[in-house]
C-alpha cells in the first residue's frame, strides 16, 4: 500500500501483514498529540528516498501498541515529543520488531524503545531529548536483543541528569532488565551522557567491536547486572566533561571509560559467560580507565538501593527476606547483594597522556584504574558494615587484571578512595594485580611490603620496648643514609622489642615467597646474640608461624637475611627482636630493613 506524502491521519495504517510504502516527502499524523501509528502484527513500513515522518513537535509517539513482527525501514522519524522515560518508535516495546536503516532524530524522550527479539540495525539515532534507544519491559522479558551497526550521536539534548540529579536516566542507549543482548559494531559518539549503559539486573551482554568516543560521560556503564563480555572495542576521549565536573567539585572518584558498579560474573545466572570479561579493547585518552566499584550499602532492602530492585538470585518474590536478621546468615548474606565479582580484565591496551585530555587534567583526578568500595555505614542492621566489602572486592571476589599493556602515567585506586598507588604497588604482593602486563614497555618491580631506613625519628614509631629494652633513633653512623635504630638492654634477665602496629603490615599473599633482610652491628659492647622473629598473621591477627633469623655479634655492618614462604591464611606480617645480654646497657643498631616479594 503506497502512503502519499502529506497528512496521513485518514490513512488506515493498522492492517496486519501489510507493507506500507511511504512516498517521498513529509508525512504527518494529524493535530492530536496522541495521533500515532498502531501497526498490526507482521506489518512493514518502508520509506522511499526522502520520506520523513514528522511529529510536528506535537504528536508524542510514532509507532505504538503491542503488535509483533513489525518492520520499519528507510524512514526519517523526527519531531515527536515523547515525555521523559517514554519512547517514539515501538513505544510499548513490542516483540520481534526489525528497525533498520532509519534516521531517528530530534525527538523527545527515547528515539526507540526495544522489545524482545528486536533487531536494531544500521540506524542513525541523533539529537534525541533523552536516549537514542531505551530497552525495558517488566519481568526481565527482553531477550535476544540485537543492536548492531548503528550510529548514536548527540542524544540527551534535554540534559536530564542535570534536570533531575541522580535520575540515572540518560545515555546514547540504556538497558534495563534485559536478559541477552548483542551490542556490536556501533558508532557511539558525542552524546551528552554515557555511551552504553546497562542498569539493573541485565544479563548476558556482548558489547563488541564498537567505536565509543567523545561522549561527555562514561563510555560503557554496567551496573547492578550480570555476566558480560566487553570485547574488541575502541573507547577514546570519553568522560572529559563528567570527570572535569567532579574535579571542579574536588571529588576524586575515578570517572571511567568502563565503569562496573556492582556487576557480577555469576555462574548461577545462565549466560554465554560466567564472568565480566573485558578483553581486547583499546582505551585511549579517556578521563579514566576501568573502575570496578561496589557500594557497601547497596543491597536488597537497603535505602542505598534506590531502584528498589533485588538481585536476580533472590528475585522480587523473596526480596522481603533480605532483612534483619536473616540477611546476616547464608545464603542470604551472599545472595542479597551485588558484589562486583569475577571481573577478568586482560589483553587490553590502556593509553593515557594527561596533556591530551581536555587540554590537560590534574592527575589526582584523571588517569586512574580503580578496584574499590566505600566504608559500610547503613542501615544499622547491615551485615556489610566497615571494611567488609572493601576487603571482598580487593582480595576475595576473583577480580583480576592481567596481561594488559599500559602507556602513560597510570595510577591505581584500590580498596578505598584514600589509597592511590603506583603500578609497582598495584602489581606487588599486597594487591597482586596485572601479572604479565607491561607498563611503557616494562614491568615495574613490586615494592617492599615494609621498608625501614630510619632516616628520621618518625620511622621508629612502630618499634616499642616490649620488655627490658630501650629504643632510640640514631643520627650518623648508619649503614645507609644518616639514620639508624639503636636497641639497648635495660635489664639483665632478657629484653625484647616489638612492633606496635597490630595486626601487622598488610599485603602478604599466602603461599608466596618473601625475602627478609636487614643490616645490623654492635653499638655498645658486648652485643648479645639476637633473634629476629618474623611473625606471619591472618587477618584477625592470629600468629600462624614464626620464622627466626639469628643476629650473631658483629662489630661492622652486616646483612642478615632469609627467604620464607607465607603460610596458608597469612595476610599480614610483623616482627620482634628478642635477646638476653646479662649486661645492662649493651646495644646494637639496625638499618635498611625490608620485607619484599622474593621475585621483586
């Protein structure tokens, strides 16, 4: 059926299994704001070259209702004024729609709403008021969604995130509760907000071969969702505006090119992968790299879970169980929250030059990779108070960076916002990340877990007299530099000096080998034989094993050392010095003490 240009309000466009051919020219649907096309099942709408369906800044919707198997091709669809959170094309998220080779631009709300088994291919979504594409249907019923080969540019012209702060309602494309989507080969650029945003119980996403660039906010945002492969994308110059906005406010939170917020690899949720796998991507001169974040206070029934949703493991029917006291015991302790776990970041290239980012950016704000959480504070019945989630995300959730290539001055925020470390610490025994990765062509040596050179009095503070001993900083006569530490016998029956930093230095990896070393010499004759006891502790502070290094009397500076394997369960280390001289006032000096990974 040929549809002539002009006012089509009198044309019956509701027939099933009918092909409508829109002639060249502008088509309108009448003066009522609810004038719309309500297609029948299996209907096809094709535009001739130059065919425009115009909402006249009056009609709210172009294609609506629940028909299945609708096809729309080669139309320019513009000038419709859908309200916030509603869409112009496929307003009611009909299933089985094919939307190809259209230009959907300058509309209010979302240019397109997607349903199950929709194929969205080769379209241009430009300058729409809220989203280019929005995918949501109650009950997690959108499956088999394909978004391929489209251009998304200039969307969110109404700047909804600033109109309604915290609404989470912007982006080139936004997905809610979608269970299976391929987002491939799209050009996502210059949008006023994030590029690709999957928010709330999405699962089984493939985000591949996209060019995502120059978006004002995050390139890819995967939030309280499950199981995704993010592969072979080029992601560059994103989040300059949102990052600079944070910096202006003094907010150092690491604005990212790829942001994972409570995103879980979860084998109990069926998908093509059981991980959040990020591989083969080029990330170049974005405000930041990858941020993997877990909000300690965000879980089912918490006030911090502003969407009111619950995890896919518990499900909405059992949401009420995620409360005090049941949530404090398994399985609800695990199943009532999104953890940010099973994140595998490998074989990516991260390139960063701060001079190329928005004409320069302050490095306390930009160029950061991050694996972190906040301190759990509420509600008062939360079982995730304090550093529970910080420890989980860094040490217990199988989150791994490895075999990546870095160029530029990357920094790493890890554990909490106050911990910003260089690559050497990131790959070192405390965090154990980026094995097999290179940094500007090399691999930095991990730093020592502890290194004391006693150059000033402040470095003696962990050392205190345990019994029968004196501890004092010495200037001059050191092994290295100008300072050392002198330990003196204050009684004849025995003496000891211990660290007062219980439960010790963190960063030990159970099963790893560590070199321990120090330099020592007699200070006041006659130096006794001293035992340096290296104590390996678990996170609760329990001593799991003690390794002894003897310090025999030496008048000249002498190195004492040993190599030990940290026992199972060890996460911390401290040490003591124990001796019996029989003479008050005998003393020895120590300097340049270090404990480091054996291969450092």
